[in-house]
C-alpha cells in the first residue's frame, strides 16, 4: 500500500451548511472518514488540515466586490445593504442561500484545495484528495448550484500562476462543471473534460458537446453529455475513450479531478442509472493516466453526491483507496460484493433513514433492466464520437 498521498480534511469543513432541509449535507464527509478509518485505509498520519485561503487567492477567480458581498452576508445579522444585494450575487436562491459564517468556512474549503496543490507541486506527495472541495458551479461574480466560492477554479488558477503548470481538469459530477468551464474557456493551457447528464433536463443546462472553447482555447474544452438512464457500460465507454485521448494529446503537468458521485442510480438529484462500478473504474483510469503522463501528479476533489448514506461514503472511499493502492481493491476485483466493515454499519445504520448496502459494490444483476437501453447507448456513442472529433489520435490513445 502506497503512502505517497495526503488526505486534506478537518471536521470544521462540516460547517459548510446552508440549512437543515438543504440537500447538500457535509455529514457525508464524516461518514466517509469513518468508513475509511474502520476499513484500515486512513491512518491519522495521512490527514492534513486545510488552511484558509487569502482574499488575494480567492480573487484569482472571484471579483473583489463578490467576496465583499459573501463576507457581508456571513454576519449573524447582515445589514440592509447586503440583504438588498443578496439576490444580485446569487446568494438568495433556494439552491445557494447565504448562511452565517459562509465566508470563513468556504475560504477554508478553497484553502484545503490549495493545500493539496502545494503538497503535490512541492514534491511532498504524488497525490492528494480534498473531498470538502469540488464546488464547481460558482462563477466569477455569483454563487450557484450549492457553491459559494469555486475552489476548483481557484486551484487551477493558482497552479497556472505559481507553478506555470498545464492543467487537465476532469469533472465526473452528473451536473456539468460550468463554473470551471467558463473560467478557462479561452485558455490553451487548461483543458476541461466533463462527463455529465445532458443539460436538456438537468441543472445547469449547459455542457453541450458543441461547447469547445474559444480563441486560443478552442479544442481544450470537452463535454460528454450522456442521456438520462445511462448505465455503467455506456458511461465508462464514453469516459475512457475521450479521457485517454485527451490526456495523451494535451500532455498536462497535473490532473485535477472532481468526483461528484451523483450519477448513481440512488441519487435523488439526477436521472442517470449507474452503479458503484463507475466509482471504482474512473479513479483507476485517472490514476493510471497521471502516472503515464504527469509523473503521478493527481489532485482529486469532492463535489456533488446527495445520497449520503448509500452512495457517497463508498464512492469516496474507493477514490482514496485507489490513490494509495489499498489491497482491498484487489479483493473487490475478484469479489465485488465483499462486505463493508460491520462496525461501520452498526454505527450508522441506526440513524440512517434508508437501509445502507452491506457490500462495497452493488448487485446490479438484481436491478430491474432499463427500457430503451440500446437507444440510450447509441445516442451516447454518437455524442462520444463528436467529442472525439477535435482530439488528435495518438499512439498512447490506441
């Protein structure tokens, strides 16, 4: 088991919380850390607390006036001036309502992702994961989609400015990574690859395969929008073929990936019907490509994931175990239905509102077949072929 990876986490990150009814529930971090600990996969020596990002660092992406608004709305009792402006800055919506302490906790989330980047670029670690990060919808001038500051975009800008790195950003969230796309839409030194459910029926409504970038950045923005009810084979076929060719042609210095795990069939916020298998296979491929093309430099962030009991802890645990080559993964390749730690299930099942699966992977053979499977797969195949059009074939992508 490799130890050349760091896990950025502090319990204070659970304070990124909008309200008790909001679907974005950072308790999933606590559940994941506990699962990894009970599985013997997360020694305390690997855990590094996040730092707080400076306002100058946040301004690598966000307007100073927007940051001022976030700070003003973070007070226990915001003044009338800030309350009147909340809607202007996207912070008075059902999705992204302002909350007390918002600036401080989100600056720490941004700082956690920057800390992960520093560990990798300084050579202290090959890989780093920050599951509290991955807030990919926030724009330069507004919050959106449960995201206040866009830590992914800030981290990419930081990697470009401080280390002059060519960055390949991979977004596996079921929702299109729009905030990151638009931040680097004309930048030839940042390639964004996003696989997601088509925006025809799902927030944010962007991410069409025709969105390719502009100016010098044309061709460095790649979208793979899949159809509702897409299953594992079709999702992974599209993801593998596009990402392998993208990495080989772009030749990045580092891969930054976002691991929203809301493409699972259990997730209530989307319509894709994948299983835990994609959360085993996608990190595995990214890991291999990072070692083939980037000297192992791989920074992984969290993201969406709204079934916090049945999906997120398992998916994010598989991500970290892939980073450290944990021996359990070999067992899972032979026995996908290996059991989860009994003491973890005993600790959390009594308070879970749903029955938590007892195995690492899903018994997909028992799932009801999806109608129109062939039609869905064919549509996804045509989309993949369009996504590949502007990516040159290389020996590495054969």
